[in-house]
């Protein structure tokens, strides 16, 4: 069963409130992003128990650096950059002990720049794509199918509709709703304009 997405949440506002000391805002951020972080960690480290530990460590680290959040900055990529760095550290520790690394025996190549005090980390493209794919997996089936075929595979909506056996208008509605959920989940904001 796919993790539940908290719909219509403006993560940038919730994160700003959390940085200002509102503990209820943390619950909003956690509810929206924990399923995505957990899914990404599982993919990155290949161990469910370690992924759960790293997910908790991600949010502990977020708590420690919450005052560095720049109001209005996307929250999802920032949190996933923290998560990715933690997974790299965990894989390095495993490698130092001679345990399982990646399939070819090396650490994943990830470009992560060091973070200066007072600035949000720059997200890496690999982490952003992993976050997007994980977030798509949390969508309801109808939306997930349309979004995956349209944006991830690059098919036009007419072809998506034909493959799924639905009308093109229905595909557009599902796509619009799916993109709105993804924007909310990933903290990308955006208005009610077309997501296509």
C-alpha cells in the first residue's frame, strides 16, 4: 500500500512556521515528507531497518538546522538533500567495515556541495529525481498512471488516455490533480495554473 500523502499542504509555510518555533508545523512537514524520505532511503541503502533509522535521523537533522531555512525555498529538495547525505555517510561506514555497498562495490556518485552556515543546501538532481519518483508512487492509482506516463515517460496526454482506455479530458483532470498533489508534497508551491 502506498504511503498517504497530506494533500494541499503548503510546505514552505509549514517549514517557515516550524523554523519560527511552531511544533505543530513540524507534524505537517513530517506527515508530508516522511513517506518520500523513507522510500528514497530504502532505494539508496537497500535495507529497510537502516532506511527507517536514516529517516528518523533526517528529521532530527532537519530540527537542528531548521533556523537555516530560507522562507519560501522549496522544502522537499532540501530535506532530501539532508537524507541523501545521511545515506552516503551510512554507506561509507558500511564500506569501511567491508559490508555491502552498491552493486559494483562503490559508493554512488552524488554531487553534494558542502553547506555554509546560514544557507540551505543545494539539492542534487539525482535526489530530486528520486524524490519525484517516490512522490509519484504515493499518488492514487489513477493519478499515478497518468503522471508517470505523461511526465516520466514523456507521452502526450492523448496517447496516455488511449493507453489507459479513458477520455483525454479525464486524463487531463487526473494529471492536474496529480501535479497539484506533487507540488504540495514536494513544497514547490505554484498556483492553480496548468501543470501540463
